[in-house]
């Protein structure tokens, strides 16, 4: 009997295309336009898998999963997330929602069918991720649907400055409307005017009002005495050059670097880096990973704290210190690792914008006061860029690798692998993708890819042929 797949997406076109692909592969597709309709369908219909869009009005993907996990008869139903932000949902929200896999839009027919078949097989063999209890999933989506809806939808903007400002205002107004509308829909008495309010917001955002709001946001973020004194294009002036200039002039302030999807801010005091904060970066750059890496907490202890963190607005490091689980010194060591890795990452960026703001206040940076020497960080960043050039393109993050047991046995004790290399080798099981291994291990994608590159060249592991 063909598996029944519930396809949940607010786009009629995507629903139609996905259902057609599934039906052409002998699956039975059941469409739903949002999470609320999907839950209503599940009352009367039994399905084997849910293909779930993550950003939807009325009830987004995270909210749907929370409601699903609260129903005893449905909580173990396997879910595959669909999103244009595949890296983000794979890294954070797959684990939070208990989804069995994720797929990035746009996808081709073969890729979609392969993910569905793989997810059904994993579920059937009991190899899915642990399903969280609904109580452990906070009502706040931790930047899931709402924050993702703020990402730019345009692939490019006009080169004409005037038109570009108008396009940017339109994009900002649309994003703000997407953020507000779902909140209005939660209140029955406001649901009827949600669309009208969203349209009014978009009309109110002009290039002039957006500029004024930008000034306000900078003041709120860094203090009302802030002043942007340096800005530019990373493709013209590299971040390494900007950091060297700030170091040479012993400047103090906040250096923000941003692309369409990510932002990293380095807080600098007299040329030295005191702290780094980020938005939209992969899960490997979260502080918790570094606390596990230095042995301050176990992965299980960290997961338990995060699962019960709902409503606590303290920074993770402060919370763990308050709970007596880590020391201030351990948090500082983890912050140093996190700051270094974020700086190494942005040194690699070849596109984006940067802005340096003086008189930028940040309590977390003041408390951390890492005082990291910029020159040494930049040099290490350059070294990593050179290594990335060697390994970049040698494999894809969605590839699956398997161990060559004959080669490993032949090498035996002569392999002389480090403890970290042995852990990576053990994680290669012929089933998980490279991306899934990165998410599961307490190691940066840079270090892991270096090890995989060495394994591939020495033939200890091989690529698994696509199905």
C-alpha cells in the first residue's frame, strides 16, 4: 500500500507541484494550506509522513510541531521540514521539533522523493530523532518562523541608488508586515483586520521613514551617542583590511558585517576584540557548542537546560553560571573560542557589507572584555582561508560517506589517528550526511571538513553513490 504524505504549505503552487511529484512516484498526497488545516485533517485521516513548510500564516511549522507533539496519538508522526533556509532549519529546528529530516527549497523531483523515501525508511527502522515533549517546546519559536520571515526575499537590487532605496523600503515593509500579521491572527477579534494592518504597515515604510528607524535601531542597539564612521563593501575592502586599520588606529566601537542572511558584530576596544555576537549563523557557532567542546558541560546537560529555558531571558553563559553548572572562567574560555571562530568565518566572506560604529555600548562585551589581539586572529583567519581553498569543492555537505573497512583494517595501528579524528571516523556510518554529522558533533565544520578531506585522500572513507 502506498504511503500517505501530508503536504503542508501556504503556497498553492508549491502544494500542487509537491503533490504531483509524490503522486508520480506512487505516493498518496494529502494537501493542507497551513498548520491549522493540517491538524484538522489529521483528526479524520491517517498519514505516514508530514512534509511541512516552516514559514506560514495562522500556524507556522514550529507551532504545528508543538501541537502535534502534544497529541499522544500523533506525537511520533514523522515530519520532514521544508524551507528556503535549509541550513538554519537543519542546524537548529530539526532538533527542536523532532523532525526526521529537512529539505531546502527549491528542490528537484528526485531530491524530494529521495528525502521522503529516506525519512520513511528511517522511521520504519526506528532511526528517527528523539521526539520532544510538547512541554519542552517553548511557545516562543526562538526565531523560527517569525525571524525567518524577516530574511530578504529579493535575489538582487538595482544599481541605481534611488531605486535601490525604494526597493529596500518595500522589502522592509513587507518583512515587517509578515512579522505582525501572524500575531494579529492569533487574536480572534483582530483576525479580520490583519491583512489591512499589514498593507498599512507596508505603505507607511518609505525610504525616509526606514532611514529614521535605522537610526533609532542603532541607538537602541549601541546607545544614543553612536556614530557610524566607516562603511563599505566587503568585495572591495576585505574584513581583514578593516580589522588591520582599526587595530593600527587603536579604535573602539562595533564592527558589523552582514550579508542577506547573516550578521556578525565584533566589539572592539582600542584595536582588540572584546566580544562577538551574531544572527543567522549556523548552529555550530552557538556558545553551547564551545562549552561542550572545552568540557564545561556535557551535551546532555546542555540540552536539558535549553529544553527548560522557556521564559528565562538570561544569556546562556550567565544562566549556566547561576545554576552552578559552569564557572565564569569556563564561560570566558568558551566566548574566546566562539569569538575566534566567528572572526575566522567572516574573514572568508567575499561579499556583503560592513559598518563601524563608535561609542557603541554593549554590556556583554564590557563584561567579557576578552582583549584578543587582532593581528594574530587575522593571520589565523588567512591560514584557514588558504586551507579552505584546498578542500572547498572536494565534497558536498549533503553527501553521504561510508568507511572503507578493508583500508582501515589494513592500516591498523599505523593509522595513528587523534582522538578527534577517531570520533569523526566513528560518526561516518553510511547513512548520515556530512551536514548531519557536523550538527551531531562538537566540532566546527572547518575542522571536520579538514579531517574528511584527509580521510578521502587516504581512502579511509569513500563517497556513497546516489540512489
